[in-house]
């Protein structure tokens, strides 16, 4: 049987960090962050990475483990996180994945691996050059000839996945659709119990996101961006394209005021939360807890405990 783990998921600012800590204390667990930006060193304010006080003595893993100049994929995250999770299990503790990067969590839980193909290889560079010169339409048509199912499934605006599908076919001679179909039949790496947090009223979520962004500014997000640049981080680094960092980089460059940047960060954060929910709602195994006006963590802990106990977590 696959080992039991817990996944606490939800959109940004919904309280995943707090509930993860509460569950870890209740079930002798350790938290494994599944956030695509909290992996980077020197990026604590803008990613809302948990402070020592918020961790409350609970061990946290996969936070500040990567250089901001690096670009991590879901495959790289799974490669690094799985040994951490297995070590937690080997010590008789409960791994609790906490985060809103759904693709990364799925990569860990399902454990099916990814289709071959080098994201930074010559094939990718050639495809990117064609994209810049010709646009996406000829590339989508090429994909339609070799993998019609993928071409039908992917939106023309999803350039990244169209390039990826072509890359896989060119480098392996097999379609990404065939790979995905084969992996569906494989058993998951872990037996995950999923707890999801979201607001019953979307306006309450927006209000909380706005408050969080204001707090990031007060806690020194602009100084954090300045410090990253001082370390020599290139302005086009993936880490600096993250929500909050990109906008405050514009403040330092003089192309936006701080007020304009704050408004943009709030808007993009709300849009991101919506995308997170869209991804997560496709998972029928998530037990959703809906917040009302305020987040009631005592109630969330009680409900989560009942769910986990019913699922055999003790």
C-alpha cells in the first residue's frame, strides 16, 4: 500500500500555513512546502514564507532551498521533495504538503514521472526561435499533424505547453498524449488525504489578499527586491517574474509608482487565486472547508481531524 500523507491546498492567503502547522502539532507531522516561489532563497516577504514564529516549532522543509537564478520545474521539485517526504515517513512522522502550486503537488503524489525531453535543449531553442519569428499558429498546426489530441486540448495561448508537446515528440518519437495515457493507469506514489481551504464568498478572499499585499509592502518587499538585484540576480530571472517582485522591480526602475505597483500586485494575486481554484476543483478527492467572513482555525482543525481520522490517519 502507498504511504499516507496529507495535502493542505487552496488559493493564496487562505490560511494553508496556519492549518498545516496545527495539523502537524496534532498528528506529529512535519510540513513540506509546495510553493513554487518559497523554494527561493532571499524571497520571504513577497512569497509569504512562514516565519519562525508561524512555524511554531514544527519542522518545515523545501523553503529557501534554491538559488533565485535557477528555474525549477514540477519534475525538479518532485525530485527534491520526494526524498524529504520519504525521510519523514521513515522517522515515523506524518508528511504534510502545504501549498497552492497544484501541478507540483500532483507531481509528488502521483509519482508518474514526466515525458522525456530537455526543456533547455537545442530542440526547445529552435522551437522558441520559430515562435518568435512565425507566431504560435504554425507550431500548433505542426502539433496537430503529430498529436491531434494534444492540439485539440491545448489553447492557442498556451504557448509553453504547445512547445513542450512538440519538444517531447521530436526528442522521443512518442506523443505527450500517449505518455499521459500510460501514466494514468499507474498507482500513485502516496495515498494522499486532501484538505482544501477556500472562502464561501469570493469578495472575502479578495479582501484578505489585498490586506496581505499591503502587509508585504509594509514589511519591506521593495527592499527585498533591491537586495536580490544587489546579489547580481538578472532582471529576467524567473524568480523576479513572480507576482510582487515583477511589479516592485518596475518601481525601482522608475516605470511605476509604488501605489501603481500595489494595485497591480493585488489584481494579479486575485487572478492567480482564481487560477489556483480552477486547478484544484478538478480534484474530486479534496475535502473542502469553506471560510465565512473570517477564518475559524479551531473549526478547521476539528473538521480536518475528523476527516483524517476517518481516513485512517492517527
